C-alpha cells in the first residue's frame, strides 16, 4: 500500500502534446525535479528540510516538539512531498521558497525554470480539458496485484471457470480467459469470409471532465505511468461493448473511447484507490469489483465500468520460416522490457474507416475486417515494414497484409487488465528473416520498440507437406509454452521473459491448429509464404 498526501491538480502531469513528441513541463513539475535533485545531492531528508525552514533543530525528536510545532512539521512535510512530485502546477512562492533556501536553489535557477515551463492553462491537445482546481486530498493506493488477496482472487477464478465451458490460463505476466467455441467460430468465419456485422453506439468515456474525483484519479494514473518512464498519448480507441456470439447471427457493438479511459479502468485492475479524508472519505476506484463477480469476468454487455478497449496481437513468421518477435523498451506502457508478439497493441478508432479517414460512407461493417486492419497496422509499424529509405528496404501496405498475409484465429479477455478483450492473429510475411531484421523503425515507434528479431526456435519449412508444416508450427509454439499455476506465481513472480500476449498467443495457436479448422489455417499460411507482394 502506498500513500500520496497533499494537494493535487488534475490534468497537468505526464501528458504528451500532439505533434511534438515531448512532455510539457509546468513550473511545478520542473521545480519538483529540482527539489528531488537537491535532496539527493545534499543527502538531506524531507523532514530535516522542513524543520530547518521552520527554525526547528533538525535533530530534535518528535516528543520534544510542541503540538503546534508537530502540526507545522506534518503540514510542511506533506507540502514538500507534493512539491517534489510536481503535483502543484503553479505553486505560490510562499509554499516553496523556504525549502528552496534550505536546499540552496537560487532565485536565478528558479527564474530559469519559469522560463522553461509550460503554462498550466495551456491546452494539451489530445487530452481532456479537466478541472484544474486544487483539491486537498490524502490519496491511498492499495495494490492487490501481487498480494495474497490478489492471488486469492485468481484462485477463486480458477475454481469458478473449472465449472464452465470457458477456460482460464495463468501466465507469469497475466491471465487469459476464453471460450474455445468462440475461437473456433472466429477462425471458421475468417477462413470462409463470413462477415460479423458491427453496430457503432455512442461514445464511451470512463470520466466526466466536470467531476473532481475523476480529475483526481486521472491525474494520478497518468503521473504514475509518466514517472515510470512510459510514453503516453491519448489516442482514440475502440471499445468492445458486447460479447461475441459463438454461433453467429448476432451483431457486435462497438463504441469510440480513449486511452485515458483505459488508464482509469483496466489498468487499475486489482487496485483500490481511495481518498482518506476525515470529512469525506470515498473510493475513487475499486479495481477488485468493477470487472469480476463470483470469480468470473462480467460479460462485456454488462461491464459498464470498464473501457474494454479492443486489442490485437500477431505471431508472425518470415517467408523462410523464422518466428519473429519484438523487444519492448522500458518506455512502453505495457510489457516493459519483455519479448512481445511481432505486432501488438490496442486498435485505433481510425481502423474502423477505409483508408483510416473518418467518414460514414467508408466505414468497415465487419468485425474481423476491423481487427485484421488494426492487427496489420501494428505489425508493419512494430516491424518497421512501412518505412522505406531505399529500394532494398522491405515495404508493404497495411491493407495488403490484412487481406493476404494475416488471419484471426483467437480471442480472449485479459483478467489481469480487467477483462480487456484481445484478438490473436498469425501471419507469414513476404520477406525473409534478414529483410525484417534490416528494417528501420519509424521515429514515432522508437520509444516503444527496441527491435524486431528472429527467434532461436526451429525454422518452419513452409514448402513441406501440410502435415510437416503443421507439426513444425506446433513444435515452435511448444518451445515457448509452460504450465503455470497460482502457487508457482506466489513463489516466483518473474518466471518468464515472454509478455503475456506472446505466451498466451502460442497456447491459442496450438488449439487452433489442433482444432477442426487447423488444416485450413495451415494451408493459408503455406500459400501466404509463396504469395508475392503487390
């Protein structure tokens, strides 16, 4: 459990401006970094700085202080903590000058910080225009993700799903829940060209810009991500608002949402955040009950408290049979530093539209078409296949990958992310392993992806017989698969270097190839390996 005390203002930290690729810093944020730097260089503790600023002997014990002095020290320590983390965008001189004098931060240095700062009133494009009124809070975060209570929730889920047709799969970095009949239906529909019609409903946001509690929560979650080095941008996303029928005949409901909504919902799964205010104690977010009931995920139709942003992950092979995967950087908001699928991420709202240009006449009406386009976009971006500096560089269009080289084979919901829906795809790209390794990432992709590389797993010879290719793909998948349980996670929380989407994708691909449409899927991959681009 961690506690954040003091005064906090929503909408001012951790945001990226559109088109600049930099993080705007208010004066409060820059001052916070300066204070933290000086605390480290001087070796002073916060309470010592506060006592000196109040004219109190820093060596004095708590018992030697009067009630008035103790209260002033507590208030000062709280204020200094808030200043240090940049929680006040435009602090008044009376709040920070006493501490700056003790730490040796000169007026010249403060003036320079003011000149570098972005005004807190400046609109940050792409982010909600939230209230910026300072609100005194005592914010407490209870994180149950790696506690016995969190594992108890997983054990309860294991028991609950053992009594249903759905399956639960536990991995070191996440937990997936899926229905084999839904996955069989999706693969059969994709191979046969059967459409899954969609209906677009009204926009969904997990916050109200006029609700101060929502502003507090959003400010906290964005700051937490930014403090960990994640690069954030509030792009428009797709919300899956209904379950997928396992036999067809229904309509799948989609809604526009945004990345902020994800930060405030699925990314707070297994966390409880509340304000410990004697006058008005209240829970800002209860990440233990919003998406689970009796050990099972709430149906997408009823999960009003979750953003449920649609995601896609793709396992890709080169045409000469080498498995390709991506190394995520530490700045990636998900799967930091882990090996990820060849393409993985949330679908953009623009993926719904033909040519990614928003217009009603050019809107895709089929769920698998939308997923395929979004998955193909992530794949070519993260593999650097849409950047061509010279004729030798590999290049292919997103539409072509979606149509000829990629197939959706599975769907599951990530329990560790509040039931966030994820589609899984497999692809054989029209480039050999060395072409892909030579590809150069686009500049905007560099903060998130270190590089794409070929796996050391065995090579799949797509020129072999159907049965030989089938068994080779299964052997590649099995090299990366291992049985995990709640008990194993209790003992060792970092069992694997694979991200959850990658390890779960291997499991689902094995089931797909061993399923009733497995031969047809392998036939598609064989044909993709010899199909010429263009």
